[in-house]
């Protein structure tokens, strides 16, 4: 099952109560996910492009529309189904929607690997998104 199918129908708010998206279409086509609104569970800003260190890569394993990759699509998109901390790769999104000409919060590029060092080297820290229903 894809992440898109598991997160409900919305609406979604960040930790400070700001609306991120009212429904699935808005979430995947035009969400209010930018550096200012993509905060952690405690309401703290997460480093993005221009900050040191940059931590804008968020592990998703998803395509741009929130669906999973099909088995016949080449490459490892989930670090060995989230079991590898070394070999493989994961699809990552940019929480600040900047960098490399790709504004996707779900599928900006593949990670350089699955180790903490490899994730940090490509602009991440092994962070992930959390969606909670009321």
C-alpha cells in the first residue's frame, strides 16, 4: 500500500496548527509545505537549503504523487524496504521545496546511500514526515 493510501484524506496541519493541505489533491499538487511551515514535531524549524548543515532531504520512498514505486521500476527507492543502513538508496523529498531545480516534497532525488553519513552527504539526516489523523 502506498503512503498516499495510508495517511487519510486530510486536512493536515503542522505542529503549530498551520494548515498544510485540506485534501489529498492539494497535498500532492500545491501544499503549504515550505521551509517556514515544514517544522518538526515540536514546532522547531528544520534546517533547509542555505543552512548549515542542510537537512532538507526527507526520506519518503515515494513517487511525486505519494504512490509507491512498482517492483519493475529500476533502483532501490526504500533502502532495502527500510532495512539497510549501508547499501541501497531511498527516494527523498525536499521539505523546503528548494534545491537542484526540483520542488518536490516527496520525490526530489535519490539519496547517495542508506548510511547516516551518506544521508548527511546528500543534504539529509534520516528524517521523515509524520502524518497523524484526528
